[in-house]
């Protein structure tokens, strides 16, 4: 008789627990890292130097300005990289303005003739993507190998980013807890 | 999912009915005097299949499987028992599309704890098994998981990656019942707790499912399962 009760009870629990745990990627899992870029003084190369009124925007016809970096003063930016199929060289481009401002052309009420002022430079980040397994729910995250940055001027205002260097040779980005690259200005 | 729950509910109901009928028998036992002559036991191989696997194959588009179960009476209470089967399971999320496919067998013993009123031949049993599976895992598609939605969409990696000839060994304990519904035809249900002893995991990936073992939860060696058996005893002799 005891056995019967035990079995019925077990069955009851199986019946109610048969709804599977949802396969949702937990937020506590470390997934694809962002890139951490510090801005340092070009003369005293160990001192962080704030970029005044920065504006960061991904170069892609549809991309918007990154909300955290729209006219703020920062010494560090954390930006996501473009993901592609693994093992191929991929690039991400950002337009970074220093001293960004919108000039209202003397007509504060009319935004149609406004224009942007400041000094835009373009950084091109190139890297090779590797897939790293996380879990069933999260699938794979990316790891970026052989990361390098090149800087070019967008118009005739001249480069404001004067030098760049990775924090490590053969830089690999596998988490976003430390700085990956330094830009000097 | 809903179909699975309906199946589960149906099976639960069947089991409860079985319990009730077994209970009725037990009560009768106490009332009878033991004036019944020459109690004999039926010996012979009992073969059957797991109806849950058949139902899931029919209703769950991500699953197909078939299992043959068998046991043979050694003594009044001890049976040698085993299962052999094949399963295929697909796993699909926005980030991963994967298929596990393989065969397995399990061998062990069942012990009947139930005292039957002659000539009934029902079982309330517990048992154990050792299981072995040989399987392959294929990643059909993968998409890198990112929290940031800034650069979208992420291209899908459609490069198929197959990990062949993987294997796993596990141990199971089970509890169940089996009732003879008509002469030599048995219906039964059992619950199984499983412990994964060893597995070959693919490089930079993991076993999400092991045929015969069931779904693998992350960093967890414990699995569970239950089956609803329909089996027939091919009578050899009585003793």
C-alpha cells in the first residue's frame, strides 16, 4: 500500500513538472563582449584625457548615434562590434566627433538649415571572429582575434586622434572588463 | 507542448486507475483464506514498447524515437530487464539549431515488491539499469548571441558541423508498476532517475541530449524520464 501511494505521488509531481524549463539565455551569462576604448593624453601617455562633447555613430546608413555618447564628455567608450560568420576578417567603423555641436545657423526655430560642427574622425576596427560555446539557451558568443584600429580623417578638419595602440600585442577581445585599446589626443 | 501535456495527463490518469485496481486486489487478499492449491508462476520473455515514445514521434515534430523493452523472470521476485532503442531530437532557438541522433541500450534488474493474489501477475517494482549510448550531434545553424542590438542583424552561420561517434554511460534507478490487463498482455508505467557517469563532449560545444538518457541540463549530471510500457509475455513454461 505504501508503494502505491509513493508511486502515485511521484507520478503527480512528474505530471505537473513536465512543462520544460524555458530555454532563455540568463542575463548573468557572459556573452559577446563589447570593445573598451580609453582616451589618453598624447603627451603624458598614461593620463586619461576627456573628449569634450563626443558623438559616436556607427558607419552604416541606418545606424543611429549611440545615446550615451551624444554630446557628453568621456574618457572611455564601450562599443559593440559587427558580428559576421566566424573565421573571416570583419571590420566595424565608427565616426567619432570631438567638440560636436549643432549650429542652428542663426535660426533657432528652424531646424531645416541646421548643420553639424566639430571634428569627426573615423576609426576602423578590424578583427577575426571566433565562435565560443556558452550554453544551449545562449548558443555561441563571439571572441575577436587580431584586433587592430586605424584612424582616418573624415573631412578637412584634420585628425584629432593622434595615435592609437592596443593594450596587448595580438589583441584578443574575449570579455569587456578591461581596456582593449588606447586612443591618444 | 500542449500535446505533450495532454499525453502526460492521459498517462497519469491511466496510472491512477491502475493503482486503484491494484489496491482493490490487495484488499481482497486479506479477506481470503489460503486454500488455493499449487500456485504457479509464468516464465517467459516479455517484450514490448514504450508508448510515450510512439506518441511523441507522432505529435512532437522535434522528436522521433522507438524503444523495445524486454524482461525475463528469474525467480518469483527478480527479473532481468533491459531496453534498446533509437532517438532523434532537434533543438531550436533563435541562436542555435541542433540535432542529436543515436542508439542506446540499457540492462539491469527489476525487483517485484508486490504480493499477488494467485493467479494474478501484477508488479509494483523497483529496479536499476546501466545505460550506454552512441550518438552524433550536428549544429545545423548558429547565430552569435549578443546583448547589444546596435549592429543587426547578425548573419547566420549555416556551416553544418557534425560531431560523430560520441558516447555516454549512465546509471538509472526506477520505480514502476505493471499490470496484466488480459492474458499475457501488460500495461505499465515507470519513473526513472538517471545519473550520467561519463560522456564525450564535442570540442567547443556540449551534449544537449543523449539518446536514452534524455535532455542534459547545464552542468547537471542528473536526468529523469518516464515511460508507459505495453508488453506481451511469450509464455515458455509455468513453475
